[in-house]
């Protein structure tokens, strides 16, 4: 397996305490900025069945950095992807790095029979 860093945007393209959506290797990912820290999770809200988390409200709950879905308001931990309202639900999270004011997101690529299969890093499937 190899790690693939994909350039998403410049840091100033994401306003503090907000998110943007990006299509990364066929995955819809929500990238959030809190001052100088960046987080990436799946943009998919499993409760509504829509790709909307990038438009959610960013904040914290008891010191946990989270985003609330704009539809049914469930909150997701931006570091782990765990739903704070239903711990049985967990979204994929992705590593983020900033280099020279550019935001990069990583997905892991597994080579198999000359095909690339994109997998989430440190995440579980959700239903």
C-alpha cells in the first residue's frame, strides 16, 4: 500500500470555523479549518443519506472538536469521525497536512491486480 497526498486548495480558501467539500480519488470528503488546524472526514451524513457535512456547523462539545450535520443536527468528532449522538456510527477520517500554505488530504492506495482500490485510513465502514 502507498499513501497518496492530494492537493485540495490554499489554506486561505477555507475560512476559519468552516468547511469545504472536495472529490478526492472518487471519495467525497469534507475538509474543515479551525484557525490553523485542518481536519478531513467523509462528507456523507449517514442519518440523512446526503453529502452535506461540509456545510455543517463547526464547534465543540465538552472540548471535542465537532461538526453538526445541517440536516438532522447529529454531531461528529472531527478527529475520530465518531458520532457524538450515536457512538455506533463512525465516519471515515483522512490525514491532512499543510505545506507552503497548501492543504493536502491523504488516501491510502492498495495495489491489486494492476488496479487501484482506494481505501479510507483508520476508519470503519458505515451502513
